[in-house]
C-alpha cells in the first residue's frame, strides 16, 4: 500500500562493528574499512540512564577537580565492553537531539532477533530506566519498566541493599615517580585495558587492579603521527591514520598484558602482549612503524625480532618502505654472504680476507669505530705519530683480532657499502668501504671487540639504514662494557706502548745485534712484508721493530728506485711476496739472527708453525739457494728442496736444464761395541702396544715453569669460546679432564664439535669438545720450547698381538714404572721410534728383562755383534720363564712354529 502524507516511516535497521564502549549507556560503532579507516558514530541507548564514569580534571583549569566513578558505572561499562567490543551489531535510531546526539535500540547480531543490549543491562541492574517520556502503550518501553521492576525485586546490581562502594574505582591519574613505578614491577606482565589509542604506538591504559591510568609508548618503534603546524592546524603524516586504526582495531578496550620497560619523560615505555600476538612486531611487519634506537635498548622481547620484522616490511616494500632501496641492492647473493680466510688485520675495524676464488677483499666491521687519538697526539713533536702504538687501546684491539682471526676461516655477511666521501673542512676524505658482519664459530667479532672496550658503536641518524644487522646487540654489549669500565670506558690510565723502531738505524742495530745473536731463538710477530724475503718484525719481549732478511736464499726482487731510475721487478717477485704474506703476515714466528748488513737489517732464519720460511720458498720454486747457506744447519734441507723444485721446472726454474750428478755411495759402518749413555727420565704414559712416553728429568723444572706461566696468561686472557677452528695436525691448548690447560696437537676431527688431541708434553690422548680448545699462545709454542713427551719402545722385545696377553704386559709395566723415574739408553732405531733399555735407578734392574722373566714378552733376536751379550741375557730370562710355564708359556713352548702366526710380533 502506498504511503500517504502524515504516515510515519519505520526507522531503517543499520549494521556496524562496536569500536568502543564509552559507558553503560553509550558506544561508538564503525563501518567496514574500505581503502582506509572507516567512518564512526556514537550510539546512545534510548530510555536508559547509566552511571557516569570517572573523569580527570581538565588541564589548565585551576578550579577543576577530578570526578570519581558513580556507583556501578564501571561494572556497567565492563558488562558492555566484554559483550560488544569487536562484535557486529545492528541498531535503529529512534531520536536525534538538536545537539546531534543519536539515541536508539542496539541489538547484538545481524538483526533484531539478537540480544537487546538495553534490556540486558536493565536485567542485571546496571542501569536505570529513564521514566521521563516513557509510553506504557509502547510494548518495548513497557518491557524495560517490567525488567527494571524484576531487578528491584531480586535486588540485583544497583538495587542491592549492600554498600556499593566496592563498585567505585580509586583512580590514580598521576605517577609521582614513574621510574620507581616501572622498576617495582621488575618487568613482569601487568593486566590492563587499553582505553585510548593516540597514534599507532602511543596508548592510554588502565592498569589492573591498581587502577593507574598511564600513557604507554611501545618500546623500540615509532609510528607516523599527527602534528600541528605553526597555525595549530593538524597535519597527518603519511599512514598515520592507517597505523592508528591498525592498533585500535586490535587493542582498543581489549584485555592485554603490559611489560613496563622504561620511562620517557612522564610516559612509560612498554610492550603490549595480546593473545593474538605482539602489536609491536605486527606494526613493523606491516610497514606501519620503524625501529628507533633510543628505546630499542629497553625492549625485553628480543630486539632481533623487531629488526627482522622491519626487514621483512622493507623487502616487501610495504607502506612506509614503498620507496625503500636496500643498501646492498647491487650485490648478488654470493657477494652478500661468503666464507673467506683472514690474511691481514688492517686496524681495529678493518681486515683483509681471501675468498675461495683467491680474491682479496678489504672488509670493515659494520657500525663500530676503532679507538681514536684524543687531544693533540704525542707530546714529543719530533716524533711521528704511530697510530698502532700511540692511540690508546689500538694495539690491544689489533692484537685481539690478530690472535683470534689471522689464518682462520670466517663467515662474512655484507650489511652495506659506504660510498666514498671528499674532504670537508677538518673531516678527512674516505674511500668506498664495504661494511659487513664477520663471525667465527658463531661469534660476532664486532660484538667481541665492543665487549672488551676496544671499539665503540657508531650512532646514526634515525633515517640512516646503513648499519649492522646486529646493531642492537652491539649497543647492548657496549652498554655492559661502559658499566663494567672495560677498555676505552675505563677510568684508569690507558696502557702505554713504548716501541723502539730500529729499522734502518745502523747505530741502534749495531748495539742491538749482539743481544739478538746471543738470544738464539726469539719470538716475533711479522708486522709487514716488503717482499718475499724482506719483512718487518715486532719483538714483543724486546719491544722493538726490526727489518729482517731471510738467510740462505735469493728471492726475486721487486721494483726498485735507484740513481739510474726505476728498475723493474724480477719475474715471480709478486708471487713470492704473496706467498710470504699468506704464510707469515701478522703471525707469531721464531727467528734466529745470524748476521746484519751494512744498512742495519738483520739476517737470519724464520720459522712459522715449525716450517722454515726460506726452505718453503725454495720448495715452491719461488727462490733459489744462496751460496751463504753452506755454512748453516739448514743447508741440506735447502738443497733437497731446491732439487725437488728443479724437477718441477716451474716458476724460477721454468728454464732449468737438468744436470745429472754422480751418485755418492756411503758405506754403512756397523759398530762393533754397544754404547751406553743412560739418562734419567720420567715415564708419563704407556700405550696399548707397549710403547711409552718419557720426559727428561733435566728439563722437568723448565716444563713446570712454562706450564705455570702459560696457565697464568690463559687465566688473564681466556680463549674466546668457539673462536678456535681446529685443523688436523694443528698445535693448540686443550683443557684436560682435570680442568687444567696443556699444550696439545689435534690428531683427528671426530665429528661436529669434538676432536682427538695428543698432549705433546705428556704423551696421553683424549677426546675433547672443541669448546675446551684454544689457540696456542706464541710465547709457549713448540718452537720456543719443544714438546717434552718422546715416544720409545723396548729393545730386544717382541710384543704379544693377542689382546689379553698384551693387556697383561701393559698392566704389569704400568704397575712397575708409570709416573716413576728410570734410566734410559737408546739401543737402535726402529721403523717408528727409537728402541731403548730402561733401568730402575735404585737397583739398576733392567725393566725389559723383568718382563721377559715374568713371561710377558718374547725375545727379538738382533744380529748385530754389539747386542750379542744383551740378547743372550734376554734369551736366558725367556728360557727360565718357559721352564716355569709363566704367563704366555703356560701352555708350553710354541716357538718352534712361526711366532707371528701365533700372535706375536715386533
């Protein structure tokens, strides 16, 4: 039927989502978002009167006072909040006031069949019916009055006879001491309700049950916000409205937990935890926020998670990052991450590495700054500044990197490339720098440096994205270093390094030469390689720098300036220089000075890890033997290496014509008389094959002193866990099961994180985890003090191959001589070691002869004349054991058969 004029049209039913509950009688609803935050409107419930919630006094009004809760105001609000927030509702607007306020009926659900919100409130006694204007002829309004009467009869809610003071909150609007307030929670989660969202990362929250109303800023991030210009006009930063809606739609008036972490002015810094996730990470992941360094340090949930979320948004170019260009966008995947060998430490923040392709790359450690010279430098103006020694802690930083990294494989992950800059005023120019995170065995080297106080973390502008991927970890370890007064942050006087440079100073070199010559072997560090055979060395004990020339060889010369002009370098001089650099640069070496040239350069022999560098250069066809080598102890080794290199016809021998020399026949002269030179030894270890290891008694005191000094040095500068990468055959230090450190050699890599080591001073072996290993300090190398455990076997004895018989022989020997002093005489050389006789010092009894008498072993018949008497004595002892049927002879004489077939061998 068509509507006629004067007929009232029924109000339209509308749908929305509840955004916020203002009180027991008012809500704010919103529509569905379409391309941005949706429109909102406030709906007041018709015909009800709700108690008023507490309000803070208006700022700036002197006479204004805080307004407390009316009884049952908060329970009414909470009833609606739990029922409606985030839910879909439908409503009918019944009346619009001249002020624009709208009154209507609200239903939970998509239609009017859902729960009537006003009726539910009245039934619970949380609101009262507004009797003014009620028409009892209207069934809906009559229903409200009926429900109220039922609530009064049942004495529910506000109609209860009980005191209603428990429904009134004791609101606390101001914190007298925000820092003390935050610390009192000890970073434990606090229950709260988010009451207002100012922007994407700033909220007002009601803490429960204390009823503190606080402003919380999310730690570690910053969202776009609304700003005011000079005229007071609000200006929205890009994505400010979207970020606010993102947070509102997830947290506003939700039950959350807040971890209070810090204070900024009067605002609290914290992390808001919701059952559906961490809003801080979500904002970053969706590109609504960026990480900020100033509050990242207090974030307790893992700063790396925030960086990872921000990185994901950058990669997807979401919102704030829509125009983002990665700092390493011009590098391929292989160039961004690779494994390389460290060949040089440039200074405290730069290294040179050699990739698997043989390419050398200069790498700067990301986001750290090496020590700097404070003030005007050295007070002695006649002396040139030497940064390594004159800048406080530069030497310590370089040494830390050198001892941990030189020659080791590291993982390099490029963070950014810093473009070259020109000099501006006092700021010097910088070349292009490739900055990366360098790790070894999972340890970030930059972090390790900062933790020792040997470097400082660079501070960046907030929009500067060129920084380390582990920037937050760097800030954290620097904070601890400052707190503990480490290195650069120490209040003590900085260490002073007085290093004398006598390179090229003939007078000083002449004075120093006799001392070095008498010292014999000296420890040194190779500071620079000029050519294949010319180096600069630092002698730590003597605290001086010298120029050192390798003796006994002729190495190809490089480019030289002389009176006739520039002389071109000889062939293979670059290869020889590179070979020497890779082998010895910045490594600890042993040098023997034999002479000095007229320019004040010292001449001698250099060994690294037991390898003679002169011999190695000759062996690799990068040098020839010089006639002066004939007088040295290394002449045979040099000639042998040269002959082998000549056969390859490569490099310096590429045009070599082979010349055959007459072979010399050397007659072997057999001694006719047994020689004896017994010396006192300690038996330290006995192996399963009846070999044993000894220490010489006369060097025992030296070994004890060396162990004592080494352990003191290790205690003062313990190995960095995981920094040592074990290699088969490498010398190292290992922590034995008694928790003491010993010198050792790696015999086998047994698997991930475990190796078999041989303790070179005691002869025993042990399987240890790699975490109990470390680099062998230079002052305690095997070149400085040789290994003290020497392997020997018994002379004139064959050892049982049968496991049980051999075990009995070993047990017998362990009981008699292990960890005891004996007298040892070398009788002859075997295939693997020297064969000896052992005597007990008190009785001069022969230990091997005793084993023979016990029937533990059998005689090895030696044909040499000088051993005839010894073999006869051993044979007589064996005959006695046979006659008594002792041990291996318990079943009779089996020697008429082949002894080897019966399980006995040498």
